[in-house]
């Protein structure tokens, strides 16, 4: 796939990994529709990407709201005429010791991390299917969706594992319609995924975002040593062009994945 002239939709595209993907797409001469919940992130991204304004549009959108996604899809088609690439990237990084987890935490993470991907596919896949040249979908999961995680990451790991399973299940079906599928599994990348306070719709009050930020939270904030989102963006474009099902950014946690597979194979009946 070449990207020149292609229309790409990127959810959570105004900051972090999403913005890195947007910059890569724009650098490859694509047209990009950014769907993002945060007005402050959108304003900053608009300033940073001002030179691309003719090929770039922003649509304030809550990916967990199906009606909002439908409105965004109509707006994107009205603005650009079609959709060729869908990047379901929006997500929240809830991490909290198990004894402090609430139902609101589960609802928030499930409806954004998993529901946002489902809503993106349900809303935009028919538009990709209508393209004579097909299209491509990238769903952002995580290495936490492939390897075991500690209890404090149980919510996050559950949602990301589900994204992997959903993507794997749909890949053959969509391939028959000319729609490629990739699962992005990043490790530690500089992003705003831990900034839960600013990304939480009012209906998820009572979630972790309502609690005072702890020293443990601060330690999980993005560090300078973490991967640059622009590097992830380049990997995503390479993965799309190569039609790779899996796009894995880091070598870390491979041993955890191998141990998981080995443990399953050890008890799998041979007859």
C-alpha cells in the first residue's frame, strides 16, 4: 500500500502514539482525520501540525459514544469523501491495586479500550468495504495483551487481550473483502495514556480518576527513556505496507509471552 492521497482516520490522534501515527501518515502524503476527546490536545496538535492543515482535519469525538462515532464518520466522509485506513488507537491506562478497583474503573476501561475499537470497526468498516481498492485497519492493543501482567494492570491487560482476540478473529473475514488488519502491540511509549483525569467522560465518575494521584501513579508517567511516538508511527506505516497482522514495537516481555505459550502447550492434550 502507498499512502499518498489515502484518507486515514486516527482515534486518540491528538497526542502520544496517535499523534506519532498522524505525523507519519502526513509525512507519507496521506490525508488524516483525527478523532480525539481532548480539546486541549486537539488545540496543541493543530498548532504543531499547522503546515499540514490542507490535508488534516480534527473531529472532537468520544470513541465510547456510538452516536458520536456515527456523527464523526459522516463528518469525515463529508470532508474527505471516503475512508481508506482506520487506526483504532484511543485508550486509557488504568493501573491500580486490586483492592482499590471499582466497577466504574472497569466500565471506563472496557468502553474506551475495547468498546472504542468495536465502535470504530462497526462504524467505519462498511466505508472501507465500499472502497474498490479495499483498506486497512490497525487496532492498538499492547504487549500487555500478549504477556501476563500484575494484578494492578488486570483491567488494562483484559481490555488489550480482548483487542488482540477481536482482531485475530476478524482478520481472515476482512481479508476476503480486501481489508487488511494489523494489531499494534507497543511497549513503553511516551504518551498521555496515564492522564486519566483529563480523558474521563462524566458518566464514568467514581473511577480511578477521582482518587488522588499517588507516588505509584507518578512513577508510571511517561519517562524520557521511553520510545518516541514518531518511531511507533513509522513502524505502523511499515506494518500496514507489509500487511503484517502483528506490529510489535519492543523486544521486552518476549520471555513472558514464551512462558505463557509453553505453559499452555505443556498441558494441551496431544490426542
